[in-house]
C-alpha cells in the first residue's frame, strides 16, 4: 500500500510539474518497486489516468493561459483511437519484450530532449 501511495505522489507531482507521470514515471516505478509485469504496469497506469485525475493539473495550466482547447480535443479523440489500437498491439508482445522496447524509447526520447 505504501508503495502505491509513493508511486501516486511521484507520478502526480511529475505530471503537474513536467507533464509526465503515467508512462514515463509510474510504469517504471510499478515495475521496479511494486514488481508488476510490464503489461500490468501499463494497464494500471492507463486505469489511473482513465479517471478524471488530471483535470486538476490541466485546470491550473488553463487558468494561466497554457491550454489550447481545440488542440486538446482533437488530440484527445485521436488519443482514444491510438490507445485502443496500441493496447491491442501490446498484447502481441511478451512482458520482457515490452520492457525492452519501453526502455529504448525512454532513452531515445531522453537523448533527443537533451540534444535539442
């Protein structure tokens, strides 16, 4: 239970602070701290984010003029399509394979962010 509280606090803080929290923060923490499989961590992360938990952070950004509503709505609709297809595709891989792909993507994206 304590591990879940810590993961929630860290994931929520990082989501509000830097716009990251689900995949980039909570999934690795669930895998390493809570000993979840990659599939279980990804599914649990999506379940957490399926609740209207991010509305509080989005509202804070909105009040400061930092939300493009039109873009958010279009992206959200396409996100729904993508998340449905991606979650179906993820189950064609083993948990270990997903963990490797996930790790490589984090490294590549991190390197790109640092270089740019």
